[in-house]
């Protein structure tokens, strides 16, 4: 419980930064060279205004300077990031099987948590930005890939040939959707999905590997239909012949396959 609480607090701190990412990337604003400001009065925010969750509560959900109401989305995203980080911890311990009570697994487990915190964060940020702004950020994918690459190199050293399976997943993920993208553009004169989705599946494939990325590529279309149906019920409609945010479906499918993928493969007779 102490570890979970520490990871959760660490997560909501990062969630405060993720709020900046979600707000600034779609607007092409700098992430680190500009202080946070109130979007209404443009007043530069101080440290006490930026304490995750608690500032929103103690300021009465209003800006300290202009008294404009602060959206509930800010603390919600911070809390969700905390749960995303805790989810990474449970994935490493329950699915990958790391035991932090064993000294020989402790450092490897910490490294795995870093890798999967970054990976789940990428899925989380992509889901939000693609659903709301129809954007798959290559900056987010690039930073995440760099963290994972360094993490896996350290994890596998000196057995670096083990990285081969990850690169196979990356290449296969890119090729599957690239072929669909090019064929649809050649035959139907329109894109089946954006180029960002090709890069996204490649980034996912690097982490989950060959077999899982194939399942994710196929299952994402069914999940996308379900999400469009849910969005329609909630009042947000998409024109199927035009742009539909496909990234959220891929990210949700990735979580499903990461948790139950082995069972699905067993049912299909691949093991």
C-alpha cells in the first residue's frame, strides 16, 4: 500500500504536467519554455496555484486572480494519471510477475514500472488528444519510444539480441497499418485513418511484440465501432466517411490485449 500511495502521488504530479501537454500540443504552444497561466486572465500562476488536485479544492475551483471557474477536468486528469501509474505497477507485479520483496527483482521491477508508466501515459494522452482534437502527437510518441528503448537496453544488457522481438513488433505494427493506409488511398482515394495511427501502432508494437500487435491491429476496428456508438449515445457524433478518432480504440484495445492477450492466444491455439 505504501508503494501504491507513493506511485499514485508521483502520478498526479505528472498529471499536472500532462494537463499542460494536452492543452498546449494541439495549439502548437511550447511545453517547457513558458510558465503556466490562467487561460482566462492570462496571469502567470504561482507554485501554490499548481499543487495537483489540492489547489483546485482549496481555491474553491476558481482562479485566484480573476475568480473565473476552473474546469473540473484539471483535477480529474491528475487523478486519472495517478491511477494510470498505479495500473503500471499492478501490471508489472501481477501480469509480468515481479516481486519487489525479492532483492534480485527490485531494480528490474523499478525499471519495468518506468517503462510501463511511460507507455500507459502515452496511451492515455493519445486517447484524450485524438478523441478531442483528432491529433496523434508524434512528440509524445517519440519521447515515449526513447524512454522505452533506453529502458529495454538497460533491462536486457548484456543480452541485447532479446531486443529483436521488440523491433519485430515495431516493424510489423508499422507495416500492417501502412499497407491499409496506402491501399485505401490508392483504391478509394481517401485515407482509412491518419498517418499518426501508423506511427502509434508501431510504438505499441515495440512494447507488446509480434503476436499481440497483430491482435491489436485487428481488434481495434471493432472497438472503434463500439466507441463511435457510445459517443453517439452521449451526443458526440462522427461522420463515418470522414474523420473518426481511431487512436482511442487502439489504446483501449492495447490495454485489453496486454491483460488478456495470452489467454486469447491460448484459445486460438497459438501456445
